[in-house]
């Protein structure tokens, strides 16, 4: 919450730049759910350092790019399971590519 508060204190032009960069990233993440996520690449496209990009993204959305990617993949798999689509329960972890921990 403190990061979001600090974001509100920045210049309007800077805030607009951050909002546009985050919006572009969200669209990209949504399009590439079946691909690996690379923070350095996302940050480069946003014209920010990886550290600053990660902090801005999380401050604005409350989750990191990786957390969003993982959540969207899980939501997609759950939707396919519930809708009776082609995804079967035993194949869901592979479809989501959950890492073993």
C-alpha cells in the first residue's frame, strides 16, 4: 500500500508513463500464458530497470508479473475444467505447468 501511495505522489506525466507501461505488460502477459515469463524482457519493453519495473507493477496491481501470469494460467485451467472443455483433471497441472516445490 505504501508503494501505491508513493505512486500517487509522482508527477502526472510519470504516473501516466507507468500506467501505460503496466497496461501494455498486462496485455502481453495475457497473450503469452503458454510461454515462460522473463522479467528482464518485460522491464526492457517498459523502458525501466527490472527492479523499478517490478516495484511499479506490484505497487499498481498488488501482484508481481509472475504472480499475475501464474494466476491467469490457473484461472484459465479452472475455467476449462468447469466448462467441461478438453482439459481433464489429471492433465491440469501439466497444462498450468506448476513448479514442484
